[in-house]
């Protein structure tokens, strides 16, 4: 059973019917729209392009961000020189990500996994919070 996000009116009864972007699959509702949870299928450079767009549109910055990146799969992402200032990347999987010269000022990285990522101590020192971050060498930051 698949439905689309449309709203129609019945000419006879005047009732408004709305369908939603979900499908019933294996007894559970599943979204038919692309979501951040499907982010893992995107290759490294495409992840960069998507993050750059979201940041420039103001959708992933500050305390009133529209799209959360908490727990996002950014594994193997090419994020060199990207502006991620004030982004909330709490719990993000950034294993083997290239964060060379990425602006992380004010970013929240609590619980993020940076195993084998390219990032400097200087960059991490500019973050708002790095509690529990797994560092590139595998150690956990207190």
C-alpha cells in the first residue's frame, strides 16, 4: 500500500482527504521520502555537497536548526574546507572522514566517532562541546 502527499476534495460530499508519504512494508510504516537515515548510501563527495547546501540554507546551524544531524552517517565523507560552524553533529559517525580545514567553530560533537578521521586538535578546540568523542587515534575524549 503506497500513498502520496496529496490533498483532495470530494465534489459530492465536500470532504477533504489527505494522503501521506508512507507505505506499509512488512507490517510497518515506512517513509517514501528521502531522509537523513538514508544518508549512508550517499558517496563521500555527495555527502559534502548535501551538507554544504544544508548549511548555506541555514538548516543545520544554531540551536533552531531545521534538520538535525545527530547520529548522521558521515563515514568516509570528504568535508575538506566545509563550513560546519555551529552544526550539531552529536553522535555522528565520521570514521575516516576528511575534515581538513573544516570550520568546526561552535559545533557540538558529543559522542561523535572520529576514528581515522583527518582533523586537528586545533579544530576540535574550537568546538562548543566534544564530550565523549572518539578521537582519530581511537581514544575517547573526556
